[in-house]
């Protein structure tokens, strides 16, 4: 979690970077179940026990989407013309990002991508049994059965040694279990097996480095992720976190703004932007960052914390010396 620090004699200290407040999110990737190619502009609705809470999110050109949530149990409803509707149950632990892979089944031959489109040779080589155990592992992880998920991901790897997606999900599960060194190893194995092309594992490893304050390792890993997939907000986001941790605020702001351009609904990004602007004592911009956060998350334990920080920033701004009115000659 990113902790919000108190003011000391009306001088605002930067928020500690590394872990986030009790905000959580669901990151998903939508693919065609036949070709495994990304599905763009799929509609994503999110249901909780209380009803519909997020409507009409759209998957991006690489099939990616994200939804900010509180911890709890949800159902994702994913729809795209020409595909069967998918309904996925997801359980989100406090403060975690949960990743979900969604395969949409084409309902007509015309709806499926043509044979001339590129099909991942790697995906087509995954044996059915390994893929089945991988999917069972994802289901176990969604139900918080992390030990069961680990066993299934390991089984799928035994059945298909080059299965770098399974290594990546094994790392995610190990990270949720607090097994950070094992998670780092799993992510690195996924990266190695994919020859550095599987951006999910790269982003996840950068996240682990940032969350353990190893910014010197997080920065090059985030840049590697951007090189593998510059259309995803996650690489620029992790780079912004790393650069903020290194107190390279001008560069961090550039990366954060780029991430915001790609995904303006990522709550944690506004916390990072707040850190950046507090780091250079740009209090007006910090207030804007906090207001952008509160607009998207008006009522949660994290939002109450952000409101308290906003009050501190406002007091610091009021106490700051007024700019000189004299005009230089």
C-alpha cells in the first residue's frame, strides 16, 4: 500500500512509495478462444452481490481492460458481437491487483478472425491437458485457493515445460501468498521462456520490485515491459513508480502522464502523481491529483485517507509564501 504521511511543521513530506492503499483492481485480457488473438472493444460489466457496479468498459487493442474495485467477490460479464457471453467469478483480496484471462468463444464462422490473421504458434502448441489445468488454476486463484492454484499451475508446467503463461500466473499466486522470492523466480522464468516477449510477466516482476522498494531493479524491468508492449498503461505506470522512488520526479511525471493517457481510470496512478507533485512541492497539482482520485473513488477507507491528505496539502499551500509581485528588470 502507499502510505499517506502526516505533515511536519506545515511542510508536506512525500507519500511513501511502494505499496498502495486498500484499493484493488481487476486487470483482464480478452482473447479469441480459437486463435488466442486479442479481442478489441469487448464490453465488460462488473456485478457484485448488490447489483451492477461498473458498466461498459471496453477492452483495448491488445484485449486489455482494468476496473478499480474494493476487495470482495465479483462477476465479470464480457460481451462482444459474434462471441458467446462469458461470465467469470473473481475474488479480490485487499490491496491486490487480480489478473483474469478471458477466452471468448466465437458463435459463427464469420465472427472468428480469418485464417490469414497471425496466430500464436506458441499458444497452438500448448497441449489441451496443460491448458485445462492452467484454467483450473485460474479458477482456484479466483476463489482464493492459492495453494490449490499453485499445484495446478505447477502441474500444467510439468505437462508443458515452455508454458510461460503458467509460470507468470504461478508468480502472481506466490506473490499473493507472500512468497516474494519464489514469485520473482517464476516471473523471471516466464520472461526467459518467452524470450522477453511476454509483457504480463515483465510488468508483474516490475511491480514486485517496486513493492519491495527495489527501484533500481524496477526501472529497467519497466522499460523492458514498455519495449515489449508500449500500448499498455502498466509499463509506464511501473516506470513512474520506480522513478518516483528514485526521486527523479520530472521523468516520473512524464511516464505517469503517458500511463494516464492509456488508462485514466487507474486509481493508483493518481496516488503516484500525488507523490510526484509533493516531491517537488507542487501543491496545486497535488490537489488536482487527489481530486481526480476522489472523483473515481468517493467512498472507501482509501478515499478517507486521501481526504485527510488533501486537507494537509491545502494547509501547506495556504501557509506557503506568496510569489513575489515585483517584476524583474
